[in-house]
């Protein structure tokens, strides 16, 4: 902590949001008040700049709508009518209800619902799991995000950090594939821009002309869900045009023949029919990608939200090895450099789970709450999550939350759509009011977050929340009673070579540390193979995951039900979308995409007037061809609907949306909307491999709203 002459104390902060940028921050405090939040320039990736959402983050802490006290529901579920109660009252109610549910239905009738509203090692996704593991509650799978793409990566190139985002400046050909960094991880963009200004060609592959696509040298807009065909066709061109780095493939890869066979199904003409991209463009893309080294690919999560999204990732993961891009600094692929040495057992304790314990995937929460289950879910505990906005088929989710016999507790900062359905609401702190360590899923740094101000009202950090709950439930394992400091010290494996020379003390001193890999200007992690797969090779034919259909990523208690998951084809193959399969004669001829907004962070900030003003009301982007057919003009109020639900928004007629698709941003709250949020339309039925929901395989119709 440093003190300067203006009486401003500055401590280290770390952005807790679920975002690949994971910014290192500085909290400025004066007279006990957080007066400013800044980027910490010591982090050369996230720098002193914060994103549009966080640049007034101090004010977010003082939002008058924050929940400050425990509350009990007094009106009907969903009404938002609550009365203040004490923590003791809240905790004893929870104990009584849980105990009676356990004695009548068994502990599996309790379902924990924690997700990624906070990514900290103390307060993040897994932080409550140990308590529920100990109670014998149902185990929750959480496969909302990156589950299939990270599984694909582990199956192909292994749990590698991949290309350092800071070395993108050395690339000469950059493909941004199914990602929108200008909006969703804006600290990558300056590195791409620097490369572009130095002559690199930037290609964006996205059905929607995003802010990122608009800045690209070449925007390629495939039909959603067909990236696997595009990638396999590129591979076919690489092979037929003799652009493969055969020495690299011979020395460091396996399964070339099988991959070549799968790719041979998609010569450019055939791929054109499926993807909608001209055959000539597909060939040119493959040729330039191979011949312009270093070439690098940034993959996002957009393309995994389809039936063959995971397999598309597998095929894309093969590309840099095929052209030898890994040989170069700035070449290769960046997806999720999450493989820093955290000690997961500090939060969740998988060894406490009885192998027979029921596993439910939270993606299907609506189904679990409304259909018959044995035992039924009688108690839900929600933290770090807003399922009524983020989970698919949200009308069904709401129906489940309306159940009078369901005892729901929600720990929240705001009265979200979900909190409105709680029986008990517990108030949660924000970043500057708590301690944590943050790793990132977009860069190579670890950031310390120091408590800067006193928590308002009776808010508590998740770490303290679960201490209180453990005490309430009379659990005696010391795991539950560690102090924040003890947890902070132990949340990383300081003996790992990746943290060589660093310690908790050095993190406290500098606030941000880089894992011990060579500097970005020298780092070429797979110049000589060394892929952390079982064979040490880039596995075009995967040796893992194929049978069980899943790989447990080394973070988040994600996929558990080995038995219930479909086997994964070990060679990338194409499976067409199920709902949006190209026939446009049905009642719902359009494909509905609901990517991230520019102005919100998932559903966070969507309740703040000034953020809403910047982001704008829910817009519905529609291609001029589709708009003309329906007599829709920009500014018209339209309804987008299918059998599951109806979203109401303002039409924006634009060729940014590919013909045949509708684009509406994710994040808006149903309680503040004219219809539902985007997930009123999506289905929870179909999941790609490793459980990823097919959010974007959603068929809809759009019409002027006359209701
Ligand atoms: N501003 C902002 N930033 C965020 C978030 C936010 O809500 N707002 N959320 C955070 C979170 S949780 C995440 S996971 C990341 C996600 O960040 P991104 O990886 O950028 O993910 P999305 O916006 O979901 O999708 C990216 C793009 O994929 C495109 N897409 C959809 N279908 C396909 C397809 O079939 N093929 C291809 N090639 N592209 C397709 C969409 O049109 C979209 O533009 O962003 C994080 N950062
Ligand atoms: N249609 C569609 N659906 C999507 C997506 C999409 O692109 N389209 N994206 C998906 C993706 S990638 C993701 S990651 C999920 C995101 O889903 P979530 O991770 O659930 O994200 P949010 O909806 O922002 O909800 C996080 C909640 O946690 C609360 N919170 C934050 N910090 C704390 C804390 O310290 N303690 C407690 N108790 N609460 C806290 C916030 O106030 C917020 O209400 O949504 C998924 N759903
Ligand atoms: Mo996400």
C-alpha cells in the first residue's frame, strides 16, 4: 500500500469479470471511499486502459440499487417484494429448510448453481462447491461457455498456453475466428492493430459484421455452424496445393492421413455450397494463410455454439501445425491460456464427491426444475450467476423458479431477474471490497486483488458467505474455516516451474506477475513440437476424449457425467445444425444469433441507466433482403419468436447481419425488457460435444410487432 501527498491510498485491484482480458487494476481510495479505478500499467498486456464497461467501475460500487442486507420474500415469486432480515435469521431459515429437505428427500434434492459472475480463485466459480460436495448435494456441471472449445484444444494440442497475445505484433497474417475482440476482449486489439499497421493482413471469420469485422482487411461471413467445413476445406487446399509443412507434420504431428481423408470430403466447390463462401475465397484463404508467415489464429467462443462447434475447433487447432506456423514467434494459435498452476483443491474438493452422486447439467436447469426427477430439486443455491438471463430456454427456467415448493437462495449484488424469484436474498460484495487472486483466460498474467474499502451494509464476499454457511450446517472440516489470507497464499502452486522465482510476497509487491515463459518477443512454444498431449504430438486423430466424450478442463468443476456424454469422433467431422439446417420453408426460417453486447458484461451492467444509454435498447439486426420480405424498416418495433418465446426489440435493417440470420445482443434483463431476453428463444435440448449449449442453433421468425 502506498501513500502519496494527496491522501490517496492506492492498492492493487484485479477485474473479477468473466472476460479474457482479466485486467490488472489500481484502486484509488480517499477517506475510505473508492474514488477511481485505473488500469495498472505494470501489466504490459492490459496496460493503464480499462474497457468501456469498467472505466467508471468505482461508481458501480456505489450504485444505489445494490443489495445491502439479507432479505426474505414477502410477495409472490418474481414480484421483487422483499423485507429486510438479519443474517442470523437468513442463515437459520436456510438451515431449517435444508435440513428438512435432506431428511425428506436426501441431500441430492439440493442443487448448487454457481457460475462465472466472479472469476477469482477465492470467490469464483468453484468457491462454494466444496460445501455442497460435503453435504452430498447434487453435483452441478457448468458447460455454458468454452466447454467444447477447450475440450477440443486439449484433444488436439493439449493444455498449452498457446501463442502469447503480446507476440501477435510479430504476425503477418491474423485470423480472428468466431471472436469479437474489439468488444469482448479489447486489450488484444492494440496488438492486432500494431501488426496490421506493420503490414499484417487481418481476416475476421464471423457471420455477423461486428466492430472487429468492420476493421478487418477481409471479412469472411460463413453460414453459422459451418466453420468445420470451411476449416476442412482449407486443409484440403493446403494438401492439394502442396502447402503443408511436411517436415513439421512428420516430426511433431500424428494422424495426417486420417485428417486428409476427412478433409477430402470438402473440396472448395462443395464447401461453397455448405458455407456460402465462394470456392475461390476458401482457396485464397488457405493459400495466404500458409504462405504468409508468421500466421496466427485467435479463436473465440462464437463458433462453438453449434452442433459441430467443438469439431470446428478441432479442425482449426490442426491448421497451425499443418502450415508450420508454430515455428515462428507470433505464429500459432491463441484460445485460452488457462493452464497456470492454480490449486483447484483450495476451492472445490472433487474427492469429497461420492461417485454415485447425481450429476445435473445446469444448461438444462429449466428441464430439471419442471420435469419429474428422483429426488426432485427442492432447494437451489445461486451465486455468481443470473440463470434467468444466461441459461437457454429461459421461459422454462422461469417456470421452474416459480415453483412454490422450491426453496431458492440467491447471493447477489443486485435484484436481478433471478434474485426476484428467491425466497432468501443474500447481499454480495464487489471487487474493491474483497480479497482475491485472478488468473486470466486471455493472457499470461496473475493479478492480485486487495480489499480497498469496507463492504457496504451487510454485504459479504463469497469466501465469507461459505464460511458462514459451513458454520450454519455444523461442518467441521478445517477447509471451511481458512482465512482469506490463508486461501490467497495457497491458491497457486508456487513450486511450479511456471512460477519460478515468484512468491505470494512478490505478487503482493507488484500486484501483477507474468508466468515464467520466455518473453513475448522470443516465445514460440511449439517451434519444436512439445505439445502437452499424451503423445507429445499435435494429434490430428485424438487419443483422448474420444471414448468418454469429455475432458475435464483443469479449472471449473465442469463436466462430470462420463457415462452420459456422447463419444467424440477422434477425427474432425461435420454434423449439420439440427434446428437451423438450411431448409427455409418451415415456420421459423431465420437463424438467431445472440452474441455478447459491447456495453454489458454478460448480464451485468444491463440494469444501469448510463450503461443502457451507451449500449442502446435491445436492437434486432435484420438483413435488408429478409426485412423487405416482411415489410420491416429500421426503427420498427419487431417481435422475434418461435415456440419457446418472444423477444421484442427495435429493428435495425443492415447487411451487417448475413441474409437468413437475425442478430440480437445477449445480456438484457427480461424484467427490464418488452419481451424476454434472447434466451427466451434458445433451446436447452441440443448440446454439442462436452455439453456446450447450441445457443445459436435457434430457428425464429421476425415480424412487425402488432401486439
Ligand atoms: N463487452 C463484452 N465483453 C465480454 C462479454 C460481454 O458480455 N460483453 N462476455 C465475456 C464472455 S463470458 C465471453 S465467453 C467472451 C466471448 O467473447 P467472443 O469469443 O468474442 O464471443 P461471442 O460474442 O459470444 O461470439 C463471437 C462472435 O462469434 C460469432 N459467431 C456466431 N456463430 C458463429 C459461427 O458459426 N461461426 C463463426 N465463425 N462465428 C460465429 C458471433 O456473431 C460473434 O460476433 O467475451 C467476454 N467479454
Ligand atoms: N443466448 C446466449 N446465452 C448466453 C451467452 C450468449 O452469448 N448468448 N453466453 C454464455 C456465456 S459465454 C456465459 S459465460 C454465461 C454468463 O452467465 P453468468 O456468468 O451467469 O453471467 P451473468 O449473467 O453476468 O451473471 C453473473 C451474476 O453474478 C453476480 N456476481 C458478480 N460477482 C459476484 C460475487 O462476487 N458474488 C456473488 N454472489 N455474485 C456475483 C452478478 O451480479 C451477476 O448477476 O452466459 C451464457 N449465455
Ligand atoms: Mo463466457
